[in-house]
C-alpha cells in the first residue's frame, strides 16, 4: 500500500487515495486489507466502508466499531449502503432508515 500510495502521489500529487473496503475485521481476515493501519499511517485519505447489512442492529453495530470511529476523526468517511442486487431488491424503507442512521 505504501508503494501504491507513493506511485499515485508521484503521478498526481493532488490525487486522493480512497478505499472502499468492507468493515475492518472482515476486510483484514478475509482479504488482508488492513485499512485501519493504512489510515493511521496516512496512506488512506478517504474511506467509504461497505456496510451491507439487512438487519438494522447489525448495521448500527458496524457503525460503532472503534476503527471506523477513529478514522472519522482524521479523514472523510462515508458509509456504503446496499441498495439492491440483481434479483434481490432492498425495500426503500430500509435504505432510508440506514441513510438516516449513517448520517446521525
């Protein structure tokens, strides 16, 4: 990640290094994406975490993880919300509720 960050910044110093991973523990255990450590080292300048949960309590739990809260204090952080998949739609009420929760 350090090499990638340096290469991007060398090519375009104004570029923003943005990642859109899954929640931290899943990203680290499943993909070795240590975005929390990368963010702390200054290698991630914007974070959009994919919090794709159908259960509201599970959604809230992911938003309250310490790695996400810590990142919010240092860089812009957004939450990705699942709006549907091919053959599997998501009710608009669930999407609206999650948007409100993420904004709060």
